[in-house]
C-alpha cells in the first residue's frame, strides 16, 4: 500500500503526513507501506516504491476528488504499471471522503467552543477550504456548508476559499464582523494554509483541522481496511469499469 500526499513547504506538515503513514504501518504490520509527495518533494518515486509486490494499492491522501487525483495520480499509476508490467496497480479514489462527515466537523466545533459564551443564532459560519479548479470539489464544500447551517442553527453561513477560486477568504473579512465569525477549515493538516487562517482571523473562533482529531485518523484507517476487505471478497467496488454507463 502506497500513500500519496500533496506536499508542503512546511517540514511539520510533511512530518505529520509521515507520522500517519507510520501509524498505519504500525497498526497493520502485514501490509507493506510506503509514501511519496506530489509537490515540494525531492525524493525520486522509483526510490520510494517497492516493486516486489504483486498487488499495489495507491492511496491518495487528499480531501477532495480534485484534478490532482483525476490527472496527476492517474499518471503516476500508469507510470508504475509500466514499471511493474504484469503486476497489478489499484488506485483507491477519494479515500478521504468519509472525513467530510458532518458529525465529525460538529465535534471539532463543539470542542472549540467549550467554556465560551456562545449562541449559534447570532454567529456567522465560514467554511474555509483550499479551493480547486475542479467544480465538483468546490460544490462539495457548499453542500457541507448548507447542511451545517441548517443543522447547527447559525444566523448566516458563507464559503471562503484560500486560493485558486472565488469567493476568497480575504474578501469575506471586509464584510463580516470578526467577533461573531466561526471559521471551520476543511484542511487535512496544519500547514501554510492553516497558519494563514490563524493569522488573518485572529479575533474569530477557528476550529481544528481534520487530522487534529484522533477520530479522523481512525475513520481514515477504517475506510482503507473496508476497501481492502472488499477487494479480498471479490467485490467490484475497486474496479474502474463500474463507472462506465451501460449502453
């Protein structure tokens, strides 16, 4: 099993990614485990990948099924398949989808407002995301925002993207009163983007990022185990041909 991360300039973010991979390796010693970074990494992919296994499962650790997963990761899988020849390369698409769990996000929020005088109806919810050029990924953020707004009783809700697409968070800052804004970041790790949030929204309530909660890691590992077991049971969930429409 090979984990693919996005990569970061921050050494701490890369270390956090490697820690989760090492934790998976410790809990599943019967599975050969490796990792690689898409960007900002200086290690060759061929140096990190073990070519002796017959079945190789690629796990992209990215929150949304963005263009990185649709294009870059697929190119990597094709490259590895050409190297492995008769051996099998399987890509698990969107393994972090279970982390976009409304109950889990509510736990981040509830843990953050303990011992605070807080009334949700008088506050504004801002869901902060990285932003993508993929329309489907951005629409998922709006869907989660709407569910949180209706389920938690906020007076108003907004979606703000840190980069790439609009509306940008820096423009929301000028239109909202900082004292009654709750920011929930949809970010896997603590890196440049999360630090930028803490810097620009100092007077706001900012919840933790996704992997700051132990339950997120457990949900992610359970998702991988379920897919692995489905494959052993000859389930078609991992077959790429299941997406083809019947004609």
